[in-house]
């Protein structure tokens, strides 16, 4: 089997890249180790930056998102029983975000790929990337019980942290930057309408909490818990009780309870792999970088990566110049590190570190006070949250 671009991984990054290339008249093959049902139902991110929304619309994949997604023009910061709304459009010149789950993005892109695009092979396990530094890289993979080879001009690894793509870059050429946080998020899905019409980020002396949603009928909520917590250690009643404590306000706001349909614990870490390119192998998304979810940056960073690659390949096709492809890693990493900075800042602003001193607690409150009192600080938060430019 042969193609121009071999894409490993059918998450939102790989699927969007295939769509962008198809629209540009460039052929590709997508290899996904899981089955279609798994890809369409794995719960991940739910916040789309303005730039991601614009890209999906331009790619012809935004119709259902615009009908069913929830546009949000702000978030609420909650601390010391106070409430402060951050007005995105007023602070950014009109930008907003969209609540639309990654599962739905994948469903939309899969449907388009199967209808209009090139091959999308489910249950096709990539085994190795070979010849990355040659003119003809290859992906060895297993599909329907036999091994095969996908010969490519370029390979893009959208296969996540545990995939094979990153391992094809020689260790002596790489640098890894990472931080592990001593807490995680206990996340729940609940069949109850959200208790607020925008996301609520709550700082509390018992730990962070987040009120989010997946739809007007389904709430998504999170609690900061110690690293290594087992979700089953928490009863449904204990979860709701703790959420009520951490979202407490001085007014009559009330948290609505409902049946919890899913609960899990997400570890928190920051990770960057440099470079994001070796020869004709390009890394995108979690294969190259991971952010704590506090800043809602993971999926959006992956979109930025594949947009950068697709535009660079189109530039090569139209002009014969590989300049933008050669600059892929440097271009992406500028955006990645800004997202890492923002995600780290939000995480350290809102979470209580085990063993934190009273001084550190007061510094967090002072940082929150600064955001609510100074337009420049609030504007920086709004600009970062709604998204960095797609170069």
C-alpha cells in the first residue's frame, strides 16, 4: 500500500489532518489501532478554542457542531465564596469557545472520511515507523490478522503518548521536559442539567473543582483528589457533598444533583518532546506534548499541529519550497510552550498543593484578586483561554 501521507491514529488530530489533506487534493491513509466504536465513544476534551472552531467550519466539518455545540462567551472564577465572570468577547475582540465533546468531533470527521476521503483502517495496529530519515518512510502495521507495509512520502504520528511514532526518533536527538503534579482530577458525568450556563473554575482550601458540561442535559464535573486516588473509593453522595463545599458562594446559587453515569480519575502532568520532527516523520498532539487539563488546551494544541503540517505541505505543493515543513517543529513548539505556560499557570493558580504553606495560599488568592481587579491580567487569561493564533 502506498500514499503521500501516512497518518497513525484516528483521534481528532489524525482525522482532521486527513480531512485537510483531502480538501487540498493530497492523498493519505489513516491507521487506527482501535475499532470505530471505541474511537467514537472515548471521553476526552470538550472545549474548542475559536481557532479550532474556525478550522472545523472551513474544513466542512462544523455543521453539527454549530447546531448542537454550546458557544460560551466566558467562564466564572470562584474563590473565597466570591464569583467573578471573565467576558471573553469583551476582552479579546469577539473571540469565544465552543463546548462540543471530542467524541462528537471524531464522529463528524469519521463520517466525512468514510464518505469522501482516503482509506481509514480501524483495528490496524502500527508496529513501527521505519526509514524516517529517508525519502521513503514506511509504517509497518497489522490489520485483519496479517502484517502489511504502508509506504509514504511523509508520516505523521498522531498516536498519543504510548504510540510508536515518537520512538522512531533517535534518543540521542531528543530532549524531554516534564512535570508530574501530586494530584489528579476525579471526573464525573451526570444526567442532570448544568447548574451554571458557563464553566466554573473554583479555588477552595479543600482543593480545586470545575463545573462543566457535555450538553444542556449532561453535566461534567471534576474534583481535585490526591495522586493515585481510585474513583471507586468515592461514593456518589460523597462526590456531590464535596462539590457543594467547593462551589459554595455567598449568594443563593445551588448545585443541582443527578445520577452519576461515569466516574474516573485523570492524572495531571506536563510533557514536551523536542523536536517534533525527524526527517519525514512529524509528531502531533499527545505524541509530542501533554498539558494538564486546567487550561483546556490538549485537543486544541493537536489541531494547531496538524493545521501547521497541512499548510506547510500545501505550500510545498504550490511553490516547491520545503521551508515551512523544515520549520514545522520550531513553529509548533512556540505555540506548545505558550500553552504549557498557561496550563501550568492555571493549574498552580487554582489547585491546592499538598503541604502548601499559609504564605502560598495567600499568594494564590492575591493572584486571583489581581485577575478580578486588573483588566490587563484578566485580558491575558481570556486571550490564552480562547486560543493562540494558528500560524
